[in-house]
């Protein structure tokens, strides 16, 4: 009559071993998904830093182009001889630009009417630089972008 209960005494804890293996597998899957999520977050952060840096450099470049255009239209070309450096905001890593006059141009073939003070055109190089928000231990930005444009103004 007791033959129905005799099968229980022959079990040796197989369920415990299977449960431990399943827990180990779930732990490995959880750790790998956390690692993947951390990697994706780092990639998104790097992409954001690069975009912020590029946008800051682009803003500095456009401001430099506008400044050079204003100086040419108001005939203050002499200011461009030594180059102009300007930061767009206050701070250690504010976007900045540099304007350097490369050449003055004249299109008139009449040598008598040439005026050095008021050239007919000017060629300038504008360098814009920007940085991201994140800095390393040396207080240097982790992401920097440099952009350059060459501009020709003529009357």
C-alpha cells in the first residue's frame, strides 16, 4: 500500500539544481542587457556632445561672417589686418571666432582710380570654434569642433 510514496524518497534535489541553473541564466541575460543599455547611453551622450560642439562652432562661424560683412560694408577693412578674435559668450569654453584678412581686391583696370583705403573687395578667412558641455579632469572640453570658411566681399 505504501508503494505510491516510495518514489518520493528516491529524489535527490534535481529541482534545486535546475532552479539554480535557470537563475544563473536569468542573471547573465540581465547583466548583458544592462551592459547594452549603458553602451547605448554612452553613444547617445557622445552624439549629443558632438552635435552641441558643432552647433556652437557653426554659430561662431556665422557670427564671424556677419561681423566681417558689417566691417566691409562700413569700410572698416583696416580692422581686419591683424585679425579679430571674439568670444560669443562668457565662460571658459565659449564659442569664438577669428577673422583674418587674406587679400584686398581691385577689379578696376585703371591704376589711377585705385584706392587702398576703400578696396573693391576683400578676401577673409573666418575660423569658428565650439566645444561641448562635458569637460575632463584637466578642465578641457571632451569634444571640440573647428570650422573654417573663406569669404569674398566685393562691391
